[in-house]
């Protein structure tokens, strides 16, 4: 599932934006300006007192007037709006394929894959993996029992939310009919006098909520849509979104499916992937929208993440597609709790490692310890020993200071989260030439993917494994305690929440990469001399 987290503060069904401010001498003491907030992830802790990745310093101090190799970044996601004005110059083109001739010119198994591939075809809505497990019935496995218990608990909570929403909508309609107008205020409701029992019940319900009329409906619209979507699709055991695709998702050898429309059947559904792509590569310095981390890249869109949980088969084939078509970095901003065919994904990760491709993966937004709790895909089946060394798992950093440094939704784990990066209120491209602030480990991951692409561009002799080590080793750490999982009573040292104990510092990473590149170059030269 797409790991985007748009914080929804619902108090009496009304939305509010929480004030965000610093509380430590080590950080910026005043509120961020609009411009600072739009690009805080590019700023520098030492120079700007904001815990960004020091990207601006790289451009002004390290690579000004220089240009590295073009790097292809595979974005395995919900699709990318390749026509967006701030992205269209950064989209990968398969030069071996003749557009729209209906022929697989490069014989890679995908017809007219000019800008990538869409493994979901015309499908968008999907069930969760635990719903699919429940759909298949009780096979006596521990996985089924776990999935069924989790499904029942979450489904009941969704039903409770639906019933609450329906009751509020009904109360609002009853009051509107009584007042004989569509739009009315809570003050209008408070002034209502009636002997009608239904009207009085509606009055009490709306007074409890604290808003009424169109304001109420606008405030709960997104919440309502989210609940109904989950009930209609994600948790619906009678729904099968895969029918539209036409393949057998349980057969890894059934590969003749999907199409070349890399943003999917409706561009607006490619919001997540377009935002991710923008974080990596949206045009820098054009005073439109935000700035990408690195500008000398090509984005390869590989659509494999629906509104629901991705299929293991799609993920495995998407990784292999990106690898086989030249990606040196793959961003994977998705995840789920169950993975029936995880070995297919493991094999794809190992394949990427064998081809020297680095995978950047979002840690997830469940405020949980993934050293203990399930989180797929991953690079360690036992949560202790990594079976590959080409995956960086990224937690989300907040721009707020002190104890709030870690995003309250971010997963964590001393062994299974590698590093942190900016993931709260990140401003980037969305479909149809628009821009939004989104947040989640989904946004932290492409920030790191951009840094990885920059390193691989300027220092191509470094391996994926070396780049991973550089990013982890060169980061910034603090020893102060931070709130974990949004629980203000749970505070731990920041450096205990990931393997590196650090958050990404692109400037230091580039400096370290330069040193390692020289050493690696000498080793290669010496080997040649010995030969």
C-alpha cells in the first residue's frame, strides 16, 4: 500500500492544523517561513538550524558548474504523471522502443514500453493482502489466523466509523430540512426550538460535533471517502480488482499483462507516484513548485502500487523491469503486513543486488517497531540477518525540533530501519501540473533516492553496497531523546531508533563518496597494473 500519511486531526469531525514550533536551542527558534517550509528538506542543520539533508550546500559548494553521469531512477509506485511541466523533461525514454507501433522492438517482453510499464493495467482499487488471505478461506495456517483476527478488528472499527458518519450526515440533513436551507451554522442549530423528537436528537448530535451545515460536510468529506473506500475495496471480501488486469497473480511466470500507460487509467490516481518522482527530480531553480534533490536523472515509472496492497508478483516483476532497463536506483515507497509470495520479492532484490542496483524503501507509517512487527518488503527474513546489502530502509524525519524530531507516524527499528530523512510536509509535484504538501515515509524514501542518485552520478565507480554504506555512515546524529511512535510518554535516544542512528546528510555523503571513490579508483588501477 502507498505509504503516504496525510495527518488528519479530527476533533468532533472538524479538521485543524496543529501549530508546529521549535523547542531546542540546537534548532531554529522561530516558525518556518512559507519558503523554508516548501524546501526545508534541502536546508542544513548547521547553516539554517533546520534538520534537512544539506542539499543546497551541495549545489553551492561541491558541484557548482559540474555535471555527473545521467542516472535512471526507477519509481515503483502508483504511476507518474509524465506530462507534468516540472517532470516531463526528466522522464526516462526507452530509445530501443519505437512508440505506438504495437511491436516489442527491444524484445524485453513489454510492447511499446517507451517510458516504463504499468503492471496494474486499468486497475486501481484493490483489497489488502490480509483481505485476500481471508478471502481464500481457513487453510489452518498461522498466517490465516493472524490475518483473520486483524481483519475482524479493523473491519469492525471501520463499520463503527461508517455508522458514526452516517448518523452525523442524517442529523445534518434533518436539521437542514427543518431550517429549510442547505447551509446553516452551529449557532442556527443552537437556536432551534422544537417538540419533534428527531429534530431534537439531531440538534444534540450536531451540538456535540460543534459544526453544522456545509462546513460540517466539507470537514468530514475526506474522512468519509476514506472509510467508504476501505469498506468498498480494501476490506471487501467480495471484491476482486484483479479481474481487470486479467492475469493470475499467483503465477510468477504469467507475465503477459499490463500496458504502457504509466500513470494508469486516471492521472489523479497517480498522485502518490507523481509526488515521489517530484521529490527526486522536479526541476530545480525555476521558481515553480518545489525543487528536486537531483537534476541529472531520468525517472522510469513502473506502476505496481494500487489503492490497496500491492501484489508480490507485481513488485518482483517491477523491480526486475527497472533493473533490466538500466535503473541504478529504485525507489519503493510502499509496504504491507503480509506477503504470501515474499520469496519472489526476495529473489528480485537479490537480482537487483547482482546487477549493482540500490533499492530505497520506505519504513512505513504505523508508528511501530519493525524489529518486532511485520513489514514487507524487507531485506531480512528473520529481522536479524540481511540476505542482501543493496536495500536502504528509511524512517521519516520531522522539521520540528527537539523531542519532535522523528515523525509521529514513522516506523522505527534498531536493526531494520537504516536511516532517517525528511518526511513531514514535503512539497512536490502532483498530477495535472499541481503541487501539494504530503507526508509519510513515502516522502522520506525518495529524498534518500535523490541523494543516492547524485552519488552514483558523480562517482559511478562506487557500488550500490558502498553507496548504502556512505549514506548511513555520513549522516547526522543527535544523542537527545525523541518521542517514539507519537507516544509522548515514550522517549528514547534518537540514535537508538535505526541501525545508523543518523539522519541523511547529503553534503557529508558527497564528501565521503569523493574520498571513497578515489580509494576505489586506486584499487582498480593497482589491480590493472598487477595484471
